[in-house]
């Protein structure tokens, strides 16, 4: 089973087309990128930890 190794949010400033947005995607351990989407507003990130016994 492939695992997601990282989630990235990149701020894109395209001055030629006058576009400003955030590009959100995941990277699997195989190197495959999964596009989550684009956002005009800045996404808020948080970390959640779960402990199972």
C-alpha cells in the first residue's frame, strides 16, 4: 500500500497573468503527486496526533 509522505502548500504568484493562489498537493512514497486543489484564500494547517493502545 502506498503511503503519503508529505502534504505541501505552495504560494503561487503569477505576475504575467495576474493570478495569486495556493496550490495544495500530496506526495506518495512512490514519488507520485496527487493534486488536492487550488485556493484563493490561505489554507490553515494543524497537526492532529492520535494514540491507539
